[in-house]
C-alpha cells in the first residue's frame, strides 16, 4: 500500500515539475531592459533551489518521522533541481548575449557556476554504474549536495542584493530567499548526530508505548501475551515484554496471561 502511494507521489512530482518547466519556457520572455515582465531566468533559478531543498528534506523526514518511502523522492527531486539549474544557466547566457566572460565578472556569478557544477556532477553519477565504479567515493561525492545547497542559496541572495534589475523584476524574492536559507540551516542541523540522538531520547521518554496482544495459538483457551511497542535507542520500533513506563515507576511487570473466552 505504501509503495503504491509513493508511486503516485512520484508521478505527481514529475507531472508538477514538467508543468512548471513548460510554463517557465512558454510564458517567460526575457530581455536585458525588460522590467515589468515574467523573468524565466529568475523563475528557473528559484525552482532549482526549491527542488534542491525538497530533496534535502527527505532524509530528515525519514529519520525523524520514520517515513521510509521518503528516500524514493530524494533522487528525482535532486535531478529536477539540476534540470532547472541548467535552464537557469541557458537563460542567463541568452540574456548576456552568450558572453562567457561575463560569468566571471562578479563573485555571485562564479558562486552560482560552482553550485551548478556540483549539481551536474551529482546528476551524472546518480546511477548504479557510477555507484559501482566509485564505490565508497560515491557517498563522499554525494555529500557535496549539502555544499551545493548552501552555495546556490547564498548565490540567489547575493544576486538579489547586488542586482537592482533582479530586485525590480522579482521584489518578493527579498522575503522569500531568506526563508529558504533558514530552512537549509534547519535541514543541515537535522543531520548532526547529536541532534538526532537528542530527538530520539526525547521521543523515547515522552511517547507512550503501544500495547499489543500476541496470540500463542488459534484455538479457544490459548494464551494472550501482552507486549509493548516502544522506541529504541536509535528511534527504531521494538517490542518489549513489559511497559517501560511502569518499570520506571517501580510497578509490576506485565499482567498474567488471559484466556480467550469463546
């Protein structure tokens, strides 16, 4: 059931991304002196940041709320982030008259290029062949996604603050991009082992164990054993013979087995 729901979610994710990309390409028109117009370059850049943050949020969701299907959305959303970043680069060169030298004139443009190159490396190696070839280095390489998140988000903030034209074309970005930066910081904090252990400790101490009944047989008169579903040290679910809350309070262990009355 959960796998079918995740497949529907993946279909909706791809459908939404394709719709946004088509809208950006069809509705957008760019020009160096255009002011009051939809800017496909800015829109594609912001969508690259949004999809990247969505991809980075999948691991914390899997860690903290135990949504195991979240990992299935990580790779597709990351690839869409690269796709919108590529579209962003194309629109920039189109507006700059394909002047490659202009890319190195300001620091935030160089920073954006670095973020794009990281996303490109991650997209190219997001396959089983690359995993087999790179072995342990594959994980090390894909940890750069957190660096890419910081680089592209700060690139967007600097672009808005240093370019009056971008500020005029998209005034809402002044309030929108700091929210993305704050969200990125929270996602990075959620990856710290100390934070994860503290969360699981609080979860273990506050969550009430769930009583479950385990039948030793199928006939009348068979025993019912009461067990308790509780959180373990790493946040995983585990079955205990006695209620941990009662053990802490010095209460007796589990109740004696009952008989099934039929």
